[in-house]
C-alpha cells in the first residue's frame, strides 16, 4: 500500500504549460480559488500533458462541496448518486468538477458510502482532503494535480516516476481496488494500450482471475466502456490485451466462444474493423459504434443463422431471426442503444442482397440509406478472407460509373442470370390439367 508523500514540482521542472490547458478549465479553478477553496486540474489531462499528448477532457478536483460548486457557477448542473459531481457548462463544452474524496474505512452511513457484498462501491460521497483524494484515485499516473496559483504539479504517489518508466501501477491493494470497481481492470487495459505502458506485476496479476466481477456492472456502463476501449485509436492493441487478460469473454461471450472454436473468419473481421476504426480516428473522421458491433457480433450471428438454415429456414428469415437473438443476448452484457442495434441489423440484413446482386434490386440498394455502411462491411468481409465471388469489387466499380455505365453492368448481370446459385432456379408453373388428361399427368408425376 502506498503512503501519500507530497512532492511539489515547480513550473521550471515539469512540461505542463498553460498554453495547452483549456481556458474554461482554468476559469473554473481560478474562480474556486478566488472564493477560498482549493481547486486543481487533476488526472488524465495532466498525465497526457506530461506525455506531450492532447487531453480530451479537463477535470477539476476541489475542497468545495458539490452544492457549493453549484452555487458558484450558474452554468452548472449537479449529477450522479454513486459519485456526486458538478458539470460546469460552456456552450457545448463541459468541465467536470469533483469534491476531494476520502476512503471508506469508517462508517459514514449509507447516504454517503455503500458497498455490495462483493466489495463493489455503490455510493462514494465520503469527502476528505487532497491527500485522501490522491489515494482514492486508480493509478499513480492519474494522481497528479496542477495548481493554477503557482503553476506547480503536486504528486502524491510517485506518478511522475511511473510516467518516466512507462509503468501503469494501481494505487492500493489491487484485489481490493478491483473488487471496489471491476471496471478498473478495463481501464488498466485501455491505458496500457493507449499509453504503450507496461503494467506493474502486482497490478496485472489478479486480472485474469477477477474478470467474472464484470458481470455485476450495469450493461449500460459496460457499453460506454467498450466504446472507450475500442474507439480510442488503439483498438487492435486493446482487443489483443482484452483477450490476453481473459476479459473479452466477459464483454462478448458469444463472440469469445466462436474465437475459441477457431472460427475461420471471426478474428479477421474484428481485427480488420478495428484497423479501419483506428485509421479513421487518426484521420479525425467519424466512427459509429454500430459498425464496430456489427463486426464484433458477426461470427455468432452467422453461426446461428447457419444452424437455422440447416433446420430448413430460408436464408433471409434465418438472418433476421439470428440477428434479433444475438443482439438481444448481447444486451445482457453490454447494452446497445436502439439507434445502434437497428443499424447493426440493417447492415447484416443487406449483406445477402449485396452478395446476390439481383438486377431488379440494384438501383434501390444503391439508394438505401444504410447502403454505404453495408457496402463497407461487405468489403471488410472480403478483406477478412471470405469468398463472396468478388461482390465487394463489383459494388465498388458500379458506384464509380455514370448512369450509362451502371445500366451496362446491371444488364450484364441480367444476361448472366444475376448471381443466383445453382439449385435455386425458378420452376416453371405447370399447366393445370384438363379433366380429360388427368391420367396422363399422374403417370408423369413431379420431377
């Protein structure tokens, strides 16, 4: 267990510059300081500035209570029950302000502190000093405080040393801290991948044994954590670490089953989708969770669809039934908001139509609002090794042509009978027999 040892690093000994700090975050700490409260920028923003990265968020820790912060800032709102916080709003931008927290060793009443039987923190509104707050943080590299009054950095847990050595170290006893909040295991994976840090031995050792604790976390919170994990710009590395530390199965059990069964394309589709996501994030292009979840759940959906088709169900209903079942089951582990789950189903439903390339449907498919996402997924499947008879290349080419070129490609499909598989030719309707030749037709029978 670390003992807090306060180290003040003066401005000329650290790389954190006000030029790289959000102006509104500085306004918040200056206002709190001017009213007699302690207030500091804290956590990931200071860590990232030390590493010459661009912080995504700027968080504030203060001695002021949430109610006092709320009164100081008219442009704020009080949120949370498990952790009571204040969001100070500047247009679309938000600065999160938290009161210094203390440990739970003493009984404070269930209004302030409450744990589950497994040790998970259900309520954490026990307030304390700056030193207490540092020891309540998760990793040493996140327990750094920036003082706007003298521009110094305050370090209680040797976080600066761990930044220099590239070490991710949990504060306190790892088993206890993981029981308090199992999501800390996912955060350890995320930071190790994002920062290219190595976990300290005592930090990584319990993770493989405690993955089951994630089952107690609300599925909505795990959805948010999955987005942070896999849409961080280091999705491929994060996925590899999740599997290495046996946490992926707690988030996507059906997909993990396919991976363990060495499904030929399951891993390839996920890796290719994460490569695409990482690339788009580096280019500051938008990404959608729907596309990522379509790839993550493709293997179990396809497996179930095949089982249904083996039982005699036609392909389209089999895909639809499998889609609904797999998404419903996944929502028990990571909630998927309806706006995303519907898009996942649209992407999957369009796969069969894009593969078949039926001439009469080409124009309507090109105009389908989800065509682009479905087309991208089709190409992704081909890149992953699936044999789709060059459907991805065909759809790529037709999008690049003018109206006359498209007509020629569609006509070519018609001349070749589309892309219908053998054994599914349309049967000619038999002429209804007249009463005087019934005997003759009964002898020939049905072929």
